[in-house]
């Protein structure tokens, strides 16, 4: 192979990597965009954006201090973490107390049910938020996929 052919192949390979990264970033941006939801019978009946949750990922999101941080306020069946909060109710057995749709509403915007709660609304429409730090403007706390993952996890806690 001649040097010009090798250079051309290398340039094409580099270009495909760049285009692939831009495409991945674009689809991630779409995936993370806010999807409207509605409350019916004190619940959000269907999965956000039609997504399917994964309980294993949901557990990780729930106990992550950078994501759900549920352990800050709730006792959970998570033996590997020593300290659990006691401000909110224990989450063991939460699936026996609430339906999947009710759990979804509790996560996306608990203030619809309890306006005085300290628990944040993890998936409220960013356009409705006020006095938000610049780096959080236009964003939800969790993505629609993360909400569905946490819902899937919580439904295992019977």
C-alpha cells in the first residue's frame, strides 16, 4: 500500500471515530431530554418515555450520593452501607405500600402529594423550577431512565 492510501485510511478512521462520538453525544442528549408526564389517580401510570427499568441499575442510582442519595434520609436494605438516614420512612417493604405508578410519582414530584416534604422532586419539569444554580438549569436531578431504574428497584422491596 502506498503512503497516500495509508494516510487516507487513517484519516477516514479518525473521521468515523469523531462522527461516532458526535452521534453518541447527540443521542445521549435526546435520551436525557425532559419527557412530560401526567398524574392520574395520584400516580404516574406509565413508564417515562416508555422506558424499561433495571432494578440492579436502580439500586446503584438509589444509593449513590451523587445521584438519588436515598440513604441520606431513608433506612434501606443495603447492608454494605453503615449509615442510613432516619428523616424519611424506611424503604424496606415500600413495594407493599405503594404501586409502581405511585412510586413513580413519589420520585418524579413528591410535592404533588406532600408540598412540605424535604424530599426533592427528581424529575420535575426544569422549566417550572425557580432559583436554580446555573449548572443545574434546564436539567432534572435524575434522567427518565434513572427514574425507571429506581422504580424497578423499589418494586423489588416487598
